[in-house]
C-alpha cells in the first residue's frame, strides 16, 4: 500500500536547493522551534487553518478576513506526477528534486517512497535536513539520496537549546554519520545577526567541518527579514524584530572563515 504524507508547498524552477533547475517539495512538520524560522507554516505536522488579512492599501481603514489552509495529505504518486512534468529541465541543467520542510525526515516512510520513485526514473535527489532525526530514519533514505543539504546552525549545545529548543548532539552525530557513510553533503548556515553569525560560532563550525569528509560546499544564508511577517501570521514565538541582512563587507569576512576548508563557498541571496 502506498504511503501518504503532508505537504505544504511545491516550488518549481528552483536554483538554490541543489545543482541545476529543481523542483522543491516542502513536507510539513519540524521538531525544532528556531526563533528565526523562515517557514513557520511547516512546524505542525498536520494541515492547519490560518487567518489571512487583506487590508485597503491606500487608506488602511478596513480589512477582510478569509481562511487559508496550509498543508494537504497527498499520495506519493500525486507528488511524483508533478515532479515528472519537469524532468526535461532536470536533464538539461543537471537538476532534479529536493525534499525540504520543515524536517522531511519527520515523515521517513513517505520520504523514502518519494526518493525511491525518483531514483527509479534516474532523477537526481536531494534532502534538505536539520539533522534532527533518528539514525534509523537516515539509514532508510541514504540509498536513494544523492545529496544532503545539511543545516548547521550553532555548535554550542547551550546556545542551540536556547534558540532552537533542542540539543544539537543528535544533529552533530548524524552529520558525522553521513560523512563517514560517504554521502555528498552541502552545509547550509543560516546567518542570524548576533546569534549564528558571531565570530565564535562560525569559527567553531569551521573547526568542526575541518574534521569531516565529503563536505563539498558551504552555503552562507544571509538573514531574510521577510520571515518576521510570516512568524507573526502563524502566531509562533516570534522574538526577532528589525534585524537587518548582513552587509557585503561582513559576508566577505564570514566567507574567509571557511576558505581554509578548501571547498566551494557560496553566499545565497
């Protein structure tokens, strides 16, 4: 019997979630509670209803409220049929499909079936993960995943708990496990002002990565101010306001921190 899962978005023609032109499928559910979360609609595993407010943009005197339902239960075939529509673009660009979230490994059996169907058709697969999942869940999908996009936020366990709600011990263990399993890994570092972008934290991340194998890229992700509005809409614990994206000068300095690793370093806009 085919598994079903909860998906809250599908983005086509993505160029920031792995090589080439890709389709990114966003699975619902996340075990972390990052205070800077850019996808707060992903946190709950089940579909949810939110209030959508439309205001008069000129006078700002009136508004109407409608309801948005975020997330839907779908079958593996529904997603795969959508993915296959663009396989011509994958073949021409060296792209494929990326499964993101939330944390896609919160739905491991559904994710495994999606990955397996893609590999049966020779489509490149990537999984964007926080790393916070059981080793067994990773073992389930490793044979069908070509690339892991692995978020690495904070090395200090105390600070990690403070800002994400969970310990990072499992995350770091899983990153070591994937490295030793000879899987291709692309590290993604969200640069949150005065939290993750500190000289101490970035230096500790660079030192940790220097001991690992199969790290091919480091993506630096400057702070996105748009997340503040989304956090408020979804009534999450939005504690960050009026933070600004890092300057080009500070991003260049951060990039130099990781240059000794000898891997490709990319600043994502």
